[in-house]
């Protein structure tokens, strides 16, 4: 459980570099999907375990 929590926290920290704030997140085995707001828009990022980030 601790390993997964650390993975989620790192993903959320990466997402906060691009977002104003985080609304929600969900986990999958190979990525963490983070939903947040930036400049009035809702944006969803997938942060993969290798550190790559993709906007959805």
C-alpha cells in the first residue's frame, strides 16, 4: 500500500506543476489519471509510471 501511495503523490506533484488545483484522481496499474483545473478549464492528465505525462 505504501508504494502505491508514493506513486500517487509523485504523480499529483507532477500534475500540480501544470494545474492550478486538483479535483480528482484515479489509479491504474500503469498510470495515475489526475483531473484538475487550469485557467478555468478542466484538464485531465495521465501520468505513467515511467514519468511520461499525456493530456486527455
